[in-house]
């Protein structure tokens, strides 16, 4: 195991894609390097240190199957405690992937487990022919049967929102017939009309050791629609699958507080309660507004100029 992946801050870093392909040219590379050259590493925490699982590839293969919720195996490791004493660990281990990824081991109850990986395709700008992690989103269609979210634009949208730590996401299907609420905290999707709730899973596309050797990179999604309109700061990432999104604002959001204050100027707090406020994020409308704003500003400058002359 490479010593560089034992660093405590490793969980905040990504594996180096150059190192995976054996051609990292960085002098002082800030990404993680490992001898396995895999785009992921599964590690467990024992005796205050992180140990890379020798069967990381098998763990990953199971993790990449959305229907699998855990993986059991025999953990064997030779620990060199003292120069002459070699302690050989041979323990039953089960990694449970959800809701939190944890490992249960005979003798130790649960131990921390982490998956180090390359950057998400969404953050890396979905560079093709590379070993960025191709995360995919699934929903449980039937007990034990998992479906990929379709089309690809919703995969891009879910991944961007998840990485931006958006808490909930509302969208409609079948021509606004059904409204759904995705909760990223509980990883569930609820049909708002019927109340039916289904679990969600976010799993990567599997890359084997042989794939890395053959330089066979995982498949990319269809590139998303490019929205040129800049996001105003408090806004959440654009919904790339629908023309607009209703974003529920948190009660401590500045806009929520201002709106609430204006609302209660004319109505009594004793008679009304503000239960939810939504921001409409519509890029076409925002683009129109921005254009009008620029035109008005230009007209105002012209007017002031002619006044001065
Ligand atoms: Zn590197």
C-alpha cells in the first residue's frame, strides 16, 4: 500500500487520474497516488490507521450494483506490530453501503470504512475518455429492482444538486401529471400526490483492474444542455431536465426573511402562517430579465449623457 493514501486528510482528496494511467507529470501532485492504479480504493479504519482492502475491486463491483445493499467477505491482513511478531487478522467483515457506509467485523462490531475515488464526472466537467467517477442515480421500481433515472439530463441534474448539497428537489413527470420530491438527506423520492416513497441510490459505473490496464474508460452520459445564464449566488444548480424548478427556501434564507417581512406588513401574524416559500428558477425568464435590465441601464446612461451635453 502506498503511504500517501494513509494521510488523515485523504478523505477530502481525490485519486490522481494521471497516476492511474501511469503518467502523472505533476512535480508536487496534490491528488492521491496509489500503487493499485485503480480509480477507487476501499479502506477500513483499524488501530487508528486506514487499511486498503486487498479486495477493493470486488467490493467496488458489488457497490456498483444498485440492488446490492451490503457485501460480506473474509478480511485477512498481516499486521507487523513488532519486528518479530506478525499478527495475522482473519475476520468476517460485512460492508453495509446505506444509509452510511460502515463495516461490521467480528470482534470489533462496526468500524469506519471509506471509499477514495477520482472526482465526480460532474465536477470534472465530464471529460470523456478518462477515469473520472461516473456516478449514476437509481430509484427502486419494485422490491429489489432498481431503475436508472432517465433521460441523462436528470442524471446530470441530480448529481449537480447532490454535490451542491441541495436538500430537496421538486420536479414533474408525464406533462405535469405527477409531482415528485427528492430528499437528498434520506435518499428517497416521494410522489407528492400519492405520498408513495421510494428509496434512491447513487452508485458508480464499475471499472475493473483490467479496464485500467486496457485503458478502457467508463461510458459518459449524453452531454447536458449548456445554460449560458449565470446563476445568481443563492440559487441552486440549474435543472437541466425541465424548463423551470420550484426551489423551497429555508426559513433562514435572506430572501425568505425579506419576503416574510413584506408579507406580514399587510396581514396579521395571528391569522396567517407562512409554511413554505419557493423560488422559481427559470433560466429563460432570468435571461429575458437580464437583457431588459441591461437595455434599461444603457438607456439611462444615454439619457444622462445627452442631459450633460
Ligand atoms: Zn498525480
